[in-house]
């Protein structure tokens, strides 16, 4: 017996070593995948920054073209100079000078006015040469302004009766520009970003002394940096790795960085934005997972030896069941590690879907603005209806992508339980390895439940799978649904007790081959005693119960007949009713007392549409393009602002951080958060931090008008009650 046991131990150790080798080979592939997924996230950040820069520069171009169309500006009359002075005064934080050039490239007039600059010929500058030759908008690289700061010049051509007569240009403080769009782009503590021009000049870099110098001057000792920079100078988009010894003004020793870069195409030139992160930071999580897996592997080896020992010594079946139970608990406990690995890929898909959702929201809201303007015009309503319908269907498809991306359980949406039951199939594994068939009797009319998509799938599929495992191969399962209403808190029997409200009741019963009901009292013993499960409960059932409880539901055990006690398990899920007639009745709720609203939204199409819609509904509206600008407006106007609509995902300062600062200014502020995608952010967590509610993009005029008018009315009623009570 001893010789046989030693032989089995040696075989087990050999198998373990083989598995260990395969593990390291596969882990190397996982590391590469982790770096690839991280680079995709960095690319999304770089693309968002590039688009923000492009939008800002196009906005400046439009401003200058509009100013030149005002009477007197072209001739620099007294009124024209006042118009330019006013524009400069309103934007002097980032615009440090406004300059008028003649058709030969000589300075005609500047603000701030400097007599010595008047008549100066700057036609030799590269961007001015392009302007004089092509008569098109031109943008310079970083230059040292006469005032002594780093700057970028933007010139827009000016025409009189079709004839070129110079330009109107602005000198932008590049420190402010980089602070607004580049400086804070990073992933993790060690991440950073930098920007390169088409000729290799470093337009922005966190390392002192680099801005304005070429990459060949600053990084000549690092050939892989030069190689990546040359790809950027050619306008390529991609990812690369390089070695460098400085990060955020500090020597860090030469270490490997992973970077993603994308071009920023601007008028006569292109820049390139890089988002980079130390590789060791990216792999820190993977190394932690590796260490946990190593511990797990040793633990499994120990379990294997124990299993062999008890097998050799004739362990009984009861011990095997206990080991299986512990192993199932181990898998459930470590499931978060697997979900974290999937979350990286989900974030990439979610980020792309978020941007597309914003585009569709902008189309829908802009179309509704047209509907309001042309209400009663049958032809206009016909075509705007086509556009709105197509965009809404597109938004529905994007929402499905977002649901696939939301692998975590923190993000809730409205889930069709019947669809999940259908996806689960009608065949499940039985007690002896065969198949158990499921018969569904779906009688409930309301079956939408607010929950995380993945969480709801696990509830339904795991419950059916766990119950079928107790059923003989020739048996079957029956699933029934019905709607019930509880007028008060439920009495004993349902765990945990439920509050009054509408619920979807799902009853599952199992039968053996003779159509006799299967008793569940052993599997759901805690329900029989009307208690929550403890450590002795089945781990799989415990996990199902926890997920049901977390979405506001409960479980109960009952009998279908007196002959078969405890032969049915029931779950209760709070339903979210959908009033379809209300959905089709797009009436705008009238504004009784008006109010003032602050909209903080980085997407210009959505922001402009919301401003127009709420303005037409009778509200006074402020708007801001990012969280920092929104806080500045709220700090000045908070005594008059009744409601803040705050986007979650924004550059410069995101919605969660802005929410905190707004509530610090006014703890009674009414703030509704809005987004089409909130990866890593729980709606319940936002509410606990002080948000009054959440608006999912896209939102229709009818829903928006109802929500806003109701929220402001409730706030004013509460304020009135507080003052009268005081």
C-alpha cells in the first residue's frame, strides 16, 4: 500500500510540474494581451484629446471669421477695434494677443497695442509664408513670443470682394492650452503624455526644458524614442514601446514605457499626441494575479495529495461531497479576479460605444430642436421623424454594446428577464450526468427588472443549473412567472423581508421521472428557517441569494401540494413598469415658475441642443464645456441656479470630481448626473455622494421637460417649506 501511495504521489508531482510549465507559457501570452488592452485604453485617451484640440482650433477659426464679418473690423475703424478689444478681454486667459496682418505679411495693428511692433514684417515665419502663399488658415508650432512666454499663432485669411488682404490672428498661451487639453491625460500614477509637431519639435512635455526643442536634441541617446517619433512625424497612428530615464521631472532610472500615439490634423500641419505608462505599472496587476495563481496552484497541489491519500485509503462519498463544496466556494470567492480580467476589454468597447452614443444623442437632441422650431409643418416633421427614428434605433444598438461591456455588477440598466430565460435554453445537466428539460410558463405581463446585465444572467442560469443538479436524468423543471403586488412589508417566509411594491415572482419546481416533486429543503435549508444563509449553506445557493438580495429581491421555499413539502423555490424581483402609451405621447410638460439651469457637457452638439431645448421651454440656461468651467460658473451664480445637469465623462475635470466641488460650494445644490456609459461608476454610489438623480443619454424632450420641471418644482416647494418652517 505504501509503495502504491508513493508512486501516485510521484505521478501527481510530475503532472503538477507539467501544469506549472504550461502555466508560465500561457501567462506570458496573458501579459502581452494585458499590454495590448492597456494600449487600447491609452489610444482612446489620446484620440479624445486630439478631437478636443481639433474642435477648439476650429472654434477659434470660426470666431475669427465671424469677427471679420462685423462692420468696421476689416478697416479697423473705431467700432471695429472695440469689437476686437472686447473679444480679447473675454478670452485673455488663453489668447495673449490679437494681430491684424496686411497682404504682405506686415503687422498693421495688435492688441495689446505696441507701437514698436506696428509695420514689423513677419512674412519669413513658416506659418505666415503658408498663409501668404495658399490664402488658407495657418497654425504655427511653439514659438517664443516677444512677451517671453511659449505661444502658438493661428492666422485666418481676410478677403475683401474676393481679394486677399491679409489676416486676423491670435497668439495662444501654450501653457494654458496644454493645461486644458494635454497635461492631465494619463493612466495611473506613473503615466504621462507629450505632444510632437510634424517637424519633430516637442510642443508639450512634462520634462523641463524640452518644449520648443526637437526630439533629436532631447532624446538622441534613446533610439527607440527617435524611431517612434519619426512615425509620429509622418502622421502615423499606433502603439510602441521605448526606454527613457525621466518621468514628470524626476529621474526614474531607465525603464520601459508602453505608449499609444495618434495624429492631430490641424489646417496646414499636424501634431501628434502620445499617452505613455511605465510597463511595470501595467503589469503590476498581472504580477499580483500571478502570485495569487501560484498560491492557488500550491493549494491545488495540496488538495490533490489529500485527495490521493483519501482515495487510496477508501474515503467515503460524504468526504468527496464536502471537498466539492469547498472547491465551489473557492471558485466563487475568486470569481472577481476573472471578472477584472474581462473588464479591461469591456472598457475598450464601452469607451468607443460611449463616443458613438454621444454622437447619436447629439443627433436626436438637435433633431428635436428642429421639431420644436417647425412644429406644425407636416413636411418638416416627416423628415425630422425619419432622422430621429434612425438615430434612436442606432442608440438602441449602442446600448446593447454597452450592456456587453458592463461586466461589473455596479452599473444598472433595465433588463428583460424573459430574454434571459430564453437565452438560458431548455436543457440543463442532471444529477447523473444526463439532461434535464425545462418547461417555461411565462404569465407575467411586467418582466423588466433594474439590475446589472451580467448579474441577472447569473441569477437565472445558476439557479436553474443548481436545481437541475438535484434532479434525476429522466426528470424535468418547470418555471412559472406571475406579477404580484405587496401593499406592505412582507411577512415571514420571504428572505429577506420585502417592502411594499410590484414584483416579478418566478417559481421553479423539479420532478423526477414519475412526475413526483423533488424536495428542496436540504438545498435551501436557510429559507425553511426564514434566515439568511450562513457559512454552512451551499456556496452556489449563497451566491445566488446574495445577488437577488443586492437588487432588492428575495427568496422563499414553499410546497405546491401538501404531499410534497418544500418542493418549489420562489424568487421575487422588483419590476420596473414601462408605460408604452406614455412613451408614444411626446407632450412637453409646461414650465410653471421657470428656473435657471446649468448644463455641464463636453460634447458641443449635445450641449448646444440642450441649451436650445431648455431655453425654448422657458428656462434661463448657463452652459460649460467641462467640469472646471462648470464649477467656475456655479461658484459665481449658485444663488440663482436651481438645477445642474452634469456629464460624468469629461476632459479636464470629470463629473464625479465636479459634483464634489459643487456640493462643497452649496450643499443643497440639485445635481443630476448624465452619461451613456459609466464604467467603474455605480449609480447608487453617485446618489450616496449627493447626486439627486441620473439621466441616461440620449434623452427626449418629453422626458427632459418632465424631469426638469418636476425636479425644480419639488426643490422650490421644499425651499418654501423650509423657510416657512423656520
